[in-house]
């Protein structure tokens, strides 16, 4: 789907300590798809165009291994600390490093760090090898427990396993943005019934280059919510182009009914990340409290790059919304110290 990328995109937010902190610290949140309000969003249907059990087993084992390796890597710092503790406990020479002159100390300390890293590398390799064996045994046991000569039951079993493992194994978060700032439904659904705010994020540089580099794409409301096992088999065998195709089917496709959102998505590591955008404006909802405006405007007042503020207003005689520029002096009920 070819579409010109806008130079500015919008993020609707409810006001909270977290959303204020995100504004101040220039962060954006890549959400786990499992938290989305649409249970079908980012949960693709699996097209079982392969029925070879060896290939289905290979696909499933790779997905399960990816998930468990990620969990192993998450423990790296804890394992490294444990290894270091074991070294200091068992090796007397390491406990007396401080008694040496500076040159000897640095040499022995460097060797100490190398020993710890090497031991971790060996530990990690052994654990991965064990995971591969354990997953293989697990899948073999599942197959053995099925009725003999009933291949279709085994295929259904693998379909279920692949469906459960596919999204989890990718460990990808989604940042959702909108093309418009004045959609009443978006204000209702994502900005606390118009009590919140909406951030205007400018894309730095050329928008199309930025989008290509940052995996920012418009959501396809006419796409197919489907990933085939033949694609997953190619992925398991490190096919260069299929990963992007699979990601498109998982993360950039939504039901036609969501089209009013005019959504753009960026994918990345789940959780808070440094914002790649330029915050150029904040729009306050129709019901936004004066205290919320004061909190946000004063918090952003001393930024190096100027942020413009707007109050959303109704267009009389219609159901449309339009922004009106405001400053701190427009906020009613301010303490005297804020009034210029």
C-alpha cells in the first residue's frame, strides 16, 4: 500500500502521571499487542498450507526457541553477577586485587572480567543447546501421545501451537499514531472522553525516508489477517524478505471498521523508548481541566524547542472540532505567579 507519509502525526492521550512524564522526558510507549482493545488486532490467522509434520515441527520449535532464548538473555546481568560472585568466593587471588600496584591491578582485573565473560558465553551456549533438545523432546512427546496414523490431528495441534507462539516469539511492541487531530471518536476513545490531550509529532527530515528507516507505515484496512506456514518455514530457514511480509500481516492490518482512526504504526522493542519525533504541539480536549493544561504547559515551558498549545473547540452548528491557539495566560484560575 503506497501512501504519502504526513510530516506530522498525532498521539491521543489520557492525562496521568505517566503521560505527563512521557511528555517531559520525550518518550513514547510501544505497547504489547496483547493489551489492545481489539482481540483480533495483531493476532493473525494461520493458513496451514504445509502439512508435512517435519516442517511444522521445525517451525514450532524455532518459534518456541526464539521466545525462550529471549527469556534467557533477559537474565544475563543476574547470571553475570552470580558468576562474578562465584569467582570472588572461590579464587583467592581475585579477592586480593587491591593489594597490587596499579599496573598489576589493571592487568589482573582485565583478566578477571575476561574470565567472567568467557564463562557466561559457555553457560549461554550450553543453555541454548539444552533448550533445543528439550523443545525437540517436548514436541516429539506430544506427537507420540496422539492417535497413530491420524496426521490431521497432529496438523491441528501444530496450528494451535504456532498460533500461540507466533506473536509472543517476536517480542515486538506497537506505537499507534493518527493522521488527524480533530476526530471526535478518537478524542472519546483514546483521550479520556475529551478530558485528555493530543500530541503533535513532527517527523524529522524527509517523512518517507524517516518512515522507511523507522518501520512507520499506515495501517491497511483492506489487508488479509493471515500468515501461512510456508512463510513461517521460510522464516525458520532465514529467508531474507519474508520477515517483513509476516510483520506486515501481523502489525499493519486491521478490520475495515477501524478505518476512521486513520492510523499509522511503528514497531519496535516493547516499553518506553526515546521519542524519535519532534514534539511541536499539544492539543487539549473539550473537557480538559484547567489544572491539566497548567500542568502540561508549565512543564514544557522551558524546552529548547518551542511547543505550541491549542484548545479544541466545537465548530458551531456541526459535529466538527477545530483548534484555537492558547498560552498560559488563557488558562483560568491560575495562581498569580503564573499571570504575566
